[in-house]
C-alpha cells in the first residue's frame, strides 16, 4: 500500500525532482533501482534519488501499483477519507487501501427521540426487534435532555424493552433524565467514543458486572468523558453476585485483579466482586 508520504516522493521523482534516500521506502527504492528506473547521487553524507526517465518511471508505477494508475486521482484515493467506490472507479480494485466500509454505531430507543443527521430531522423509534445504524456519526446530534446508555452486549441492546423496569428504576434513583438513547460499540471501533466526546449529554455504561467490564468502562469511556460518565449498578447486584459465576471470576483474576477506581460506588462493586469471588453477566437482567 502506498501512503500519502510515499506518493509525494514518487510524484516528485515522476516530475523530474530529487528525493532523499531516507524518505523513500526501502522496498520501493530497491525495486526501482533494480529495474533501472532510478539513479543515485551523493551530496555530502546524503544520498539522493532521481528518475533516469521520469516518463518511463510514471508508466512503470501506473502498472505496478493500482493506487497509482492515475496520478491525478491518487491523492484522494489514498487519503483517510477514501471509499471503496472511489478506489474501484479509479483502479478497478476496491481494496487498494484498507477502508472500513461500515463506520458508525447502532442506536435504539423504546420511545421516539427526535434527533438530527446531516441537518435533517431523524426520529429514532425502531420497531421492537430492530435498531437504527448511524453511519455518518459526525453529523449526528441528539437533544440535550437525553441520557445516552451504552450497552456492551448485543442481546441486551436489541431487547431493551425487556429491561425497561431496570433502566427506569436506576434513572429515578439517580435523578437522571428518563429519556434514553441506547447505543452500542458493535462493530468494535472508536466511533462511538469519538461521538460521545463531541456531545454534552450524560453517559451511563451498562456492561457485565465483572472486573473486565469495569476496566472497559474506566479505560474506554470514563477517562475520556470524566464525571458525566457513570457505571450502571442495579440495587440488587449483590444478591445476584452471590450466586454468580466463580469460573468467570477465576479466569479474569490474573489480568484484572488490580483494577481499582476513586469512584466510591464502583469501588464498592469491585470489592463485592472480590468478596464473593463471582461475576454476573448483564444478560441476566433481561426479563423473559
């Protein structure tokens, strides 16, 4: 794959200029030298490459690298915002540059929430058993009086209506806004966190009640969002932990035993997990 930096070096050579040997990737330089397209000259301690025949070099590169088939179209194709459609149109190959074909994250709600996407109103009100996927998340905005709930596991995310009593009780006891927009990190990426950093809304993390789940919250969300992020801890969690999974606790212990926090209620949950030597998965809160 040709990076933008390497493209600029090759373009300079094709235009008849010189490029410092330290700037051109060694595998590319070795190939072009072996094929007889480059010459080298010394300037003090520096080595400089130049094209023996710039036109021949351009033809070789166009045939050798799909992303350089058209030098005029190469810059946008190798940029961070390229698409597979653009790559296929230019080179016939949609996989020249690795591109995430489905950036974004899914959202869900059990009551209509009027949001905005690309300056257009969009009402988030998925039918039971479905959700909405926000692809252009940079242009997605929500009302200030909506609390965002991040749901780690997909079964919980899809079946939010079966957990409505849990969410309502938690929101009432903590004085949070009861209008909830549920979000998921599936597929795994930083898009959700990046979006959360751009909005002022409160964020509540709903994940497994184990040391790994707490560590995910602390390292992936709390350290970026600060005090507006909290971990959902049901009032009956101790009872559930008492009959939870010892196997999961033992499997995680070596890598997560030192997880700790200055957040009092979360540290109490950590102490509880260590006391019972057990974990409890969030799917247990889905009402059947």
